[in-house]
C-alpha cells in the first residue's frame, strides 16, 4: 500500500534533547570521562570578572573546537554551522534546540587572540594527567617520530634569502671534546667561533706540510656562515619540504612522542625544512623533564646520529634504533669495511693497508689518510678512491663508541619487538590524525597558531581514546559482574 507522509513541519512539539543522543555516543563517553569545569582555572586570568559585556562560556568554546578536531571538520566556520544543526553537538555544548549557538567569528577571535599557547598547553597536559591518573598511560617506552603538515602557502609566492646557519645544541660540548682529542694527538685546539678576536687554527701545518683542514679558510671567524633558503612571502615561518616522490611544498614538521598505547605525550612544531635529528633535542628535553619514568626512546633511522645516541645513553636511558644502511658510492667499498684499530689509532682498509691519523676536524670527525704511493698500485683502487693523488681519507666520529653501543642494544632480546611497535603507536597516530582528523594540511599561518591547532587536535585524539577505553572497561566490568552473579545463583 502506498502511503504519502504529510509534510507539515510547523507543528509544535514538547521534546527533551536528552532523548535524541544515544547512550553509547562518543560525546557521552567524553562528557563522562573528564570534568570540563577545570578549563575555568586555565582561562580565568584572561577574563575580567566584574566588568564588560558577558562573554561566551569558555568551556563551550573549547567543546566546539574539540568537536571540530574529533570529527575532522576542516574549519571553524563549518564547525559553528554543524553545532547549530546537530542535536548531539548541541547536547555536548549545553544548548537547547531554541537557543542561539556562538557565531564562528567568536570562536575564531578567541582562539587567535585570547587563548595563547600556554593555555592550550595546560589543557593538553591536563587531559594527559587525567589519562595518567586513571592508569592508562605507560611512559616507560616513548616512541618518537615526525610528520609533515602542508602549510597554507603557495610555492609560487616565495623568495630566496640568505639566513645564518642555526647553531647546534651540542656545539659547545662537541668543541670541548674535539679540542681534548686534538691535544691528545699533539694538535693545537680550535678557537671558539663566537670569539671575534680569535683566528682559526685550521691554517696550521701538519707533519707532512699540507694544511690541516683545507676546506676551512683561515679568515677571521667573525664571518658567520649563512645558507640560502626558500622563504614563503605568505607564511615566512614554514619551510620547504621535499622527500622522495613527494611534491615540493611549504610545510610544518610536528615532532611527536607517544606511549605504547598510542597516547600522545607531547608535540613541538618546527618549519618543514628542519630535519628530525635537529628537532629532536627540543622534544626530548621536554619529555624527560615531565616524565622521569622513561626508560626507552624508540626512534627511526633518521635519529641515528652520534649526538642523539650519546645524549640518550648519558641520560641513563636506552635508545632503540634500527639498522641504517651505510652511505657510500655505488661500486665502492662500504664505510664499515674500513676497520678502526683503536689501539694503534689507525684504520685498516679492505686490503689490510694502514690509514694513519691526520687530524680531527671541526665537525668532530677524526680523519685517517692513506699514502698515495701505496694505493697507486693497489688492484682495487677503483673501488676505493678516485682521488687524483691516489689517496683515501676515512672519517670516524669521536662519538663512534655510542653508535656501536646502539648497535649492541639493537641485537638485545626484546628490542626488535619494541621497535616493531612503532607502526602500532606513533605511525598509527599520524595515520589517524591525517585520515580521520584532517591534519594533512592547515588553514592557519604562523608557528604559534599552527602549534595551538596541532596540540588541540592531539588533545582531542587523546580524549577520544581515553573516553572509549573507560567506557569499554565499564562494559567489561558490568558483564563480569553479571557473570559472577549467574555463577552464584547456579551454585
């Protein structure tokens, strides 16, 4: 029988908004997981308590932004429209069907001008502390990696600029150990580059009469090294990202750490042209300051540098890093085939010839050089060097021992299984963030605004996971109690 439904939508009804939100709805689980009134403590100093027009409840503003990140809504304008139309969103924010919801411009202005990075960071760590207090966080093993977020900038609107090279975090410590190594070999120490009245020691002669480091000029060190980079005129704080087959674009790099359950423990933002190993120190220092329980730092091959290995090991923690294929020219001997003899302080080539110590350069590498008259008649010279003087130079870092310790750790029982968890933890976090929570690109510009945006997104992801875990635990506890009761009645 054909039935036509009447289309009279002007009828008045008495309804309760509570009835339209399912009991197992995600927003119900989140609402039961944490007390959002805690947000008032974080923003109280940003409002005048006894003057001015009444403002929109800050808890409502944060709940609306949480909705944006939970459901991957791309913009605040779209979020405001969805909150107005969606009954579950209205229930979560505390608005009845006949109440006016906040305008998107209110959202935009508050999160751009009022709620600063400090407030967003407090909210992020408050959610994390709730997770930790409930026993869901496992900070013993931390998984660290970086991902790129496409910036709101066009590659065609860019200029080339010469900028000073950033000083390495460990530069002072490295220079100290380089000079100790040079003095142990009878070499004069390098002067600090920041000392404008000093001159470089690289022009001093070695025993064979050649300059000690011909790649460095002997001019006054006050000439600061610069590099030319591409800078966006739209968003100068982002950087060019080009990896593999990816199209070159402006981007931001999010250095992220999570535990074995996938809870994000911290994140820092950098321009897209900053390498993971360079950005590591900022994130790692924050982590160990907040989480003293960290025992393992699990990272990919991009972090396998002498400094990172030294820093983590000297802190009394264990770096878990993968095998990294040695770099070298195709058809030539691999670097590992040149064996360091620490007792005689020399290097043995694959043909068992000796390469003697020459110098220790400013980058922290000991240079070992062969004799040209010996290598000239070597049958494998074409696989060793293409130098016109038939000389081979091999470099070994002064912190090489730490990399060897990392290799020993890699072969320890359980380390491979721990490293394999990366795909279930930090890589899964990035996949979910980009596929489900719209983190492939950002509409915001500037490091500060993008940092707040990413931190709020990760806070929402943590809250979602936490709420689901609490709800599942409650369901399992209810079924277990029911099972126990059935056993008692059966007895």
